[in-house]
């Protein structure tokens, strides 16, 4: 296994999607909190794996980024979330961290949304 620091833009896109209610506008302050939670866990994972001490930059989301990142497809954001999950799981307590819980919930809920968008039948039918 290896780990790397995920790009801030990728983390912000995932955080925006996680913090956006169904058919609603994202709450930028909530999205920034989520982005920083994900970013801190990603850094903690890399620092733990490689015995490093990389500094964690505080992430903010500008209006321009809000417009750009809100347009990213659900499929791309799910792929990005899976990447962040993999790159952030090296600490021993990962499953109990807020970042781990946020990502697992998002990935689980998004699987059904993606299936429905791809034309899958309702639950339990083929």
C-alpha cells in the first residue's frame, strides 16, 4: 500500500457534494469544515505511513470554485471520494474518524444514486 496527499481541489469537490442536501444549494461553511476534516485525515494518514510531518493547509472554497466544483458529475465525485478514502485509511483509528464515517456514508448512499442514474430497476428487482 502507498498513500499520497490528495489535491485540494479534489477534496473540495467531494466536500461540496457531501454537504449539499438533496436538490439544494451547498452550505459553503459546512463544505469548508468537511473539506478540512478530509484534508486533515489525509495528511494524518500520509504522515503516519511515512513517519512524516507534512503541514496541513486550511482549505477555503471561493465562489468561483463553488460554481466549478458543483458542476462535477456524481460519478467523478464518487471516484474522487473512493480515492480520498483509500489515501486516508492508514491511521489505526480511521474507521472511527469523522472523515472515515463521512466518506463511507457518502460512498454507500451514492452507489444507489449512480445505479438509478444508470437505469437500474428499483430495489430488489432486476
